[in-house]
C-alpha cells in the first residue's frame, strides 16, 4: 500500500512537470511567432483625379531601438497612380588630398574632409526626382534627416530614408513601439480612368531583395533583421582547350558560365560562401494597396417625350448634376436638320427646333451628361414627335393654333353633340390626364379669359 501511494504521488508530480513543460513550450512557441520588426503599408481608397493621397507606413518594433531606416516601395499599376514628385538638383562637393604630383598634375589622390588639409575640390550636380512625404505626427517627426526620391526618376517608386540623430542628441524610436506610423507617403491618382475599368487595385510593394534599399539601424549602427548565413555556391565550368594525349583529361583554358543544369558543365565546383539574407521570421513586411473607386456618374434630369407641330418652335431645357461637384458636359445626337442644342457650361443646356411640314414623324435624340474627368456618363433617349395633331387645336386647323374657335368647337362637341374633333378627341384633353371631361373645359376657359395656367402643359 505504501508503494502504491508513493507511485501515485510520483505520477502526480510527473503530470505537473509535464503540464508545466507544455505550457512553457506553448508560450515560447507563441513568442517565437511574433516578429521583432513589422513594416506594414496601409490600405486606402481614392477616386480618379485625387491629388496628394496619403499612404501611411506603419511600424512595430519590439526588440531594438531604431535610429535609421531605408525603404524602397514600388507601385504595380503606374497606369493608375504616381508618387508625387518634383525635380531637384543636388550639388555634391568633395575634397581631395593629392598623394602624388607629376609636376602640376595630381596622379594619385585621396578623398578627405573639408576640415582637414586638401589640395582641390570636385563639384558634381545630379538631377533627381524628389518625392513628397509627410512626417507630421509620425514616429520620424523631428528627425535630423528624412529624404525621399524616385529611384526610377518617373514616380513609379519611392526610396525613403531617415536618420534620427546626426549630432548626438539621442533621438530614436524606442523598442516596444507597436502600430505607429513611421512616415506618410503621397500619391496622385490619374484622372482619365474609365468607369469600365474593373481592375482598379494598386499594390504598393516593399522591396526586400537588396540590403541597400531595406534596412533598419540601431543607435550604435547595428543592422536590424539582416543575418549572415553560409550557403552553397555552385559554379559551372566549360573547358575551352583540352590537352593533347596523354593529357587529354587536362584542361588548359576554361571559363565559368551560369549554372542551370549539370549537363551543360564540364565540371562543377561547390563552395560554402557567406550570404546576407533578411531574417523573415524576425522581420515581417506587408504590402499596401490603393483602390481607385468608381465615382458615381453625372445625373441627367428626366426630359421625357416631346410633341410639336410644323412651323412651331419646340424649345426645352436640359440639366444635369454630378455628385463629385464637377460640371457635366451636355451633348445631344443625332440632331434633326435645323435643330440646335447649346451647352451653357453650367450644367444646363437648351434644345431649339422649328420643324417643317416635310419633317413629320418621330425623331429619336440621345441626350448625354458626361464627366470629362472620370468619363462617367448618364443619358436619356428622347422621342420627339412632329405631327399636325396638337393638344388644344380642337378644330384641327392647319397650321395648328389654339384660339377661341377651338373653345367653341370643344363646347359644341361636349354638350351639343357637335362634330368629333378632326384629329382626336384627346385634343380636348387639356389637363393631360388621358380623358375628356368638364375639367378640361374649365381649364381652357380660365386659360383663354382669366390668365389661368397653360393648357396642355406636359402633354
């Protein structure tokens, strides 16, 4: 019984140790998954024509203090956006000490500091495309040097570098920083992006292939995130001249070619070399994106069908608005012969046409409201009927006109069994509700004798 009791206690202790070990192992595993340094470009939205769109670059650093950085960011859609740049000229002056003179000519020299002894200077000028950025309220605000330029020179990319402290004032980004904005970059979105374009996402890619263009430094000058490893370097050799017998297995002249597959090589040499690589466990980078939204198109106010008669002026206005507060361009096509459409330039236009008797029929005219920046369009197809029939011309007199004779004709038709109107009884429908009744007669009387509202308005 004592043996069993001790065994039970030993088992309990073993289980506790095992559980503790598993917990510590899990915690260690979780901690190992958290990167020391994270660089994350933000995701933003913009509309065509937007200028100075701010792109935040976020930074988290949990282990090291940071006093310098260098980033290279490209866009994969230079047809949609461009980094905002301006041309600048950089003057570079270097100071040289001559180590060996040949008369008055220096044949060997060493670059030195302007504060030390020097024999001559060299002045060079370089034209660069400086990129816009903003450090207001960011982690790099107040740094001694922050600079950005387009490496391509055309704004498809930006190289941004920062140095916190150039005079020993101990500026830095302390370890433990999470999710702060390192710097804000600035983009312009092109204006002429058709609404029909569906692929509108721009990826902002952080380049990590080259140490010169991706790096973070500690205050003591140490590099963060880069590590040196030993890797196999395989070289492929081709013999240009083999020896004569009995030295046919000896190569007297050879050259190296890029290694692709072993069959191309006369022999292969493999060495271990040092290579600097980015520690992708300790450092994580996340590309950003910009979505060029499809802006709402202009809104053309409803026009509706129109009816007119030969030798009568048909005149009506057209208007449109745009949610992005630009002024739409108004057009109409095809215009009947003799018709005129004028865009007033303020979102309104006017159609004028006096058809002839030879132009009886129905004409289809398409009216457009266009945003010339986004190429958004709204339109309406309007039927224009030219007919000898006209509402209010009850007696059917040609050319059509409305006068007291029409009112008399209407009264006789409605109350005295007078003749049917020559064109249609709807010529008596002066309130345009689709039926003929006493209300039409009242409207006609008020119009003719009491300055009442227009008859047939909107018919």
